[in-house]
């Protein structure tokens, strides 16, 4: 090869490298992705459970489930013996503990395996114990390998519930700790048509979501003024305005969860039904009644406490803006929002726990202050403070 040809070859390869670099920069540049795509990310902790790590990880999740297990599976071969039957037996044990179990099965393919699974003894046992088993409409293939635990943990990957997937195949799977993602996955799953349904209307598809679901180990920032300004939380304690305090606490937590560099964290659009669902307003109430109750609370937060501004959108959603408060913030750990504990406590109970968290950030203990000192600093009446202290002591709130 002469010198000219070598030079051309080198230039050609350099040009190819430059083109590849340019394409890589373009494809991975944040500017390529619209803001709404970036905002769709949810806070999460993730763990790889590929291959043989999948089975023990799922067993641990099933054994420790406290509220709910939801499974959407392309193939579930629940033979009477083998690893799959052991997983199904874990579902039976969860049902015995009072955990709800839902199983969604694909029906698109026509095989004896599907019928065998439905008639298998392990699946019959969980059905008899109260598991709800649904069958997707066969007009569409549902290729899910999805598990949702306690509306918090998401297991997703390539594993079917079969011996080959659990014991032999190379399979990729991820365990995700994200309440927000779990809610999104559940909402999507329940919108897929079942046997006998050609489609589901928007009304049928809507499943309320909890707001303010803070991931374990995370914290929420609150303004000290909420506790120290007598027109805010101290006033709610005096008025026993539980719903107003609960709603505002959840809105602040939700604002923190939705934080994004692309937008103002104080601005949110939230479904009125999501707020009602989180506040445990009776499900049997008509939707219009639940919405009116939430609107009434939002108006109180706006007009009486000056903590928010809001506007209604099509009678279903509220555009909510949290008003800026002066002063410093303090951190409240995720345990404050665990389960329904926030809603179950009174305004006095929540107030005392928040005061305790504030004092901890100052390096002080709640029991190191006299009742008079707490009353003076936080402008709450003696009866309200005593009520809150008694409540957290009796119910052993952490």
C-alpha cells in the first residue's frame, strides 16, 4: 500500500470516529429530551436481582409483605412441586397474614400450560384463601413479568414464574424501591382490559393514588414558621383542624417528591380524588362529595391560613401553589409519613412530633423542656399540648 492510500485510509478512519462522537453527543445530550420526559423520573433505590438472585429476593419480599401483593405474569407454571409452587405457597402464607393478593395472567397464547396453571393445586389453594385471579383479554398479549409489593417495591425484568427461568436461564431483573413508581405501575396494570372487556373507559381506568409517599430513608423539609407562628399550626391545633394540617403536610411532602430542576417545586397539579384517597375519606361517598370536601379544605388553607393558592381544573384536579414562608427549615424523616400514621394521628399528635423533630435538629430533647417553655415558644394552649404528648406516649409513636 503506497503512502497516498495509507493517508486516505487514516483520514477516513478519523472522519468515522468524529462522526460517531458527534452522534453520541447528540443522542445523549439532555437538550434532546423534552422537559416533560425528564420530569417523568421518580425517586428510587434500585438493586440488581438478575439470574439466581431473583428467587431469594422475591421470596424475601413475599414473606415480608404487610399489605398487598400484585403480580402480572406472562407465564406462571404453578406445578405441585418445584420452585414456582414454593413461590405460590408464599402467596398462601401472605393471605393467612391478611395480605391482599392479586394475580393477573396473560391469555393470548393457546397452550396446555395456561390451563394447567389455572387448575394446579397451589393456585387453587390461594384462590380459596381469597386471592383474586384475573385474566387479560386474549385480544392482546400482555408480556409482563411484574411484581408489586405493599405499593412500594417493584420487581420487573425477564423472569417468568417457571422452573427454567428460576433455575437455568440467564434472566435480567431489577428490584426498585419507589412508592411513586409502584403507583404508576399499578394504575397502568388496572387499565388493561380483562376477559370480557374490549376496553376500559377513562372513568373505569382511574385508580386513586396516594400523595406524599416519602421513600424510606428520605426526609422532607418544613419551615420552622409552621410551628412558631401562632396563626399557622398552633391555630390548627387550637381549632382541632386535623384535615387542614394533614392536607398541608401531605402537600409539602408531595412537593418534595416532585422536585425537579426543570420546574418550580411549589407548583403542582394534583387530583382531588388522590387527596381524598390519601386522607381516607370514605370510598363509598360519591365522587362529587369527596371533591367538595377537599375543595373546602383547600379553601381553608388558602383563605384562613394563607399557606397555599389554588385553582380548579375541570372540577377534577387542583393547581396548587405553596406559599413561601420566612425563616429556616428543619428535616422530618420518612417514618413520619409511614403508612397511614400521619392521618391516624390528631393535629395535636402531629404537632408534638414535629416539635420533637425540630428540637432534634437543634440538638435538644423534647423532655428537657417544661410545659410552660413549650407553650411560650410554640404558642399552643396547654390542653392541646398535653393532648398531643399523651397521644404519642400512649400510641408509642416514633
